[in-house]
C-alpha cells in the first residue's frame, strides 16, 4: 500500500489531514479525497498527525497503525485551574525517602516521557536508569573529583559555581551532587546529534512532570551532567554506547517532605509585538 490509504466509505472529505500534515504531503485528488503527494514515502516523518486528527478514522497509515493509536478520553481532560496549580506547584525535590522505586514505576515514567516531542520526529532519545545506591554514590564522588580539578585549574569558574562549598559539604558526608536519590535517570544520544540536547531535555521535562502524578519527585542533576561531559573517568563509568553522550540527568525518588504553598517568582519580562 501507499504510505497511507483512505477508506472512501468513511471519509467525509473535510481535508483536515491536508492542513494538519507538517510536511505538506497530502493533497486532494480529482475525486475530492486525500492522497499522498509523489515524494510522501521519502519525506513523511511518521508523526501520526494525519491519523490522530481524522474524526472518521478513515485514514490508514502504513507505519502509524490506527489500531495502535489510543483514543483520547474527554473525561481525563484537566481544567485550566488544575493545570495551573500543577505546573506552578512543581518543586525540585532534593530530600528523598530511603524507599527504592519499583522498576515498573520507572518503566511507566519512561513510557510517558517517550511521547515528548522530538525534532523531525526523530525519537532518538535513549535512556539509562540507575538504581543501585552504591553506583549512584560513586558517580557523585567522580563528579566531586571533577569539581576539585576545576577549583585547581579555573578558580574563577569554581567561585561562580560555588564548587569549593560543594566539595566541602561532600567531605563532611553530605551528597549535594545526587542527593542520595534512590534512582538516577539519564538521557543520551549520539554526541554529534545537532538536536540531541533539546530532545533529551524535553523528554526529561515530561518525565519530571509525570513523576509528580505518581507520588515521586525529581531534581535535575546539573553538576553531574556537566562533569559527565568534561571528566573522562565519569563518562567512562556510565558505559554509554560508543559515540553517545549524556544530555540530561534526573534524580528520582519519593519526596521526604510535602509542600503546601506556591513560592513567588519574578514577573515575566515580555516584549509584545501583537
């Protein structure tokens, strides 16, 4: 079959799929039905917009199978007020309970996060999930080793990042790198992928928000992420696929404390041209 076919008995010829295709690969034929343009097979990014937007289920995509695309449930839509509180009430969690996270819960988080948008629908984000406390603690130690090298070689940068204080707290037995988190989730892809960074960051952002709905909390591992790129012993310890690089890391665990208010934020700086 072509990249897609139309069930003419169901199609109402509304041309919604034509307007929705991000690559402009659908046109209307002489009979008034949608049809793929000549280069559709090669250019289609398999995003599934055409399948998702069709109200009559008349468009059958060869790759994005209609029967595998779950219908949206109107009863599960959230209100504006619910969305606002959820997003404004998100907190970065740095104090975790000792409880381990079941593997199935982590799998569910990644299953949700894989639906995050990726440039050109590349879906190129890969995941590394660590749940052994000894290994996570060792990664924190390697990050501190990198900090010590920065303090020695670039004291100005070290001062800007408060690295001396961070190292001092580590030496006092406080893990301010990965916060004794029970799990660490890393996104990675090919280091020369020009859209790898943004794809990995957006995927982790999805995961962070999904974690809140499952009673978990997250915190971005910024020090660790920087060290993973610049400190060879740490990058080697991750054992990522050849040619891959960590583009984001998230501590995950059950929050030790609850939060009851939304802290203030600076007013947005907006330039309007409307």
